[in-house]
């Protein structure tokens, strides 16, 4: 077993191509395991995984829970709405309390950028970032990469359009980093109000016209409008946004004929994507992304605990 050289998975930025490939190759194996009748292994038997979500989540929390249980870990979901955090406990105090319980894996989602990294410095276990503010969502980018690689056979030299609310999207940031590391070409498409300033410095081309931006694209990755993070008017109306930046078949004609459609979920049908396009099984990989998510998170949990498991075995 080769060891993963990082104690935590906090971001895609800073990872090497070989490290990303290591995760994806292992995740490929877990895809096959998850399609068998018996999906469970006892790899993490005796280890404790705590899922600590300060923000609402369905897909990511359930995916991490399923990943841990399929590897044999004891998985605990901690609800912040009923915990001492609601009573004013600080993040540092929460970290100290959790650390005293000696968990082996801590999966954290938090509304503030950098909060997960801060927490990782205060505990003795492996920490996985399940999304922090507008910063990063590394496992989402990894599952997107696995979905693309399995469909297209590679990541290098593909043209990927990331469309919509890039400004508020940690998914977009993690994907931009990963796709650049793996040799893909990245385009960002959206209204000027929803594209971050200096986006070109991240290694992406910027387009404000959907039709122009989609020309010749291999992958069309739509993003949810994150209205909960918006304070002020970023676009005139939902209907106008859809007419200019919502993915429908007319706009999709500009991409390659075999262009693959992706969306991290949850989807706002009729806002960022037309329902018929989202449900088109010949083009859409949205359900496949959900399946790949469990396998990628199993791979991450496996890799981050290998040092501990090998140390105890020797």
C-alpha cells in the first residue's frame, strides 16, 4: 500500500498530479466494489469517523456516511443545530472537545472559508474538507474528475466550461485547480457580476456570452445559483438569467456533439438548467456524479488512514 503524503484533505490547490491520480485510481476500484452485492469491507474496522456539518447538506453528508460505513468505520453524524455550538461554543472549543473523544477521521463542512483548516490544526486526526465557505470543496472536484475520466478516458486536453455562479462557488474553485493540474483547458461562463475579479489568474478563460463560451467544449459543468450567499442584485430576474445563462438544447448545440453535462446538485430546474437537458441520459452525467462521490470519498478515507493502520499493524 502506498501512503498518501498529506495528513488531511483540505483543498485541491497544492496537490500534485500523481496524488490526484492516486485518489482517482483507487476510487475506480471502489466503484467496482460498490456495484457488487456485498459492498462492505472491514478496512476501517475500529476507527471512528465524525461528520461535523455546520451547513445543510444532503448529498455530501450521506455520501461520506455511506463511504465510512462501507469501509467498516463507526460513523457519527453530529448535528450542529442541537449541539453546544448553538449555545455559543467556539470552533476551537468544539475542536478540543472532539479531539478528547479520539476520533480517527473528521469530515467538516463550514460556512467560513478557512475554518476547516483552522480546525485541522487543533485535532490529532485526519480532517477532510466537505466544503468551507467560498474556498474549496475538494471531494466534489475529485468525483467530477472521476466521472469525466471514466466517460472520456482522460482529463488532459479536454475543454471544460464551468457555467453560472462562479463567484460564490467553492466547487468551481476546486475544479479549476484540479483541471489545470491535470492538463485540461478551463472556461468560465457567466454574467460579469458572478465571475470573480481576476479569474484569468486562476488559469481560466472568461466568457460572458454562453453561446460563445460553449463553442467546442467537451464538458459543460453547470453551477447552482447560490442565492443564500448573495446580498444585492447580481442579475435582474431568474427568467432573464435562464434565457441568457440557463443550459437548454439551443445553447448546447454550440458545444461538441458528444459534450457531457454535469451539475454538482442540488439543481434548480428551469433556472440554471432545463429539465429535459438534465434528464437526458445520453448527455447528462449528473446521476453518475452521485455514484462516483461515494467511491471517491471511500478512496480518501482509505488513503488518509493508511499510515495509522500500517503503523498499528507493524
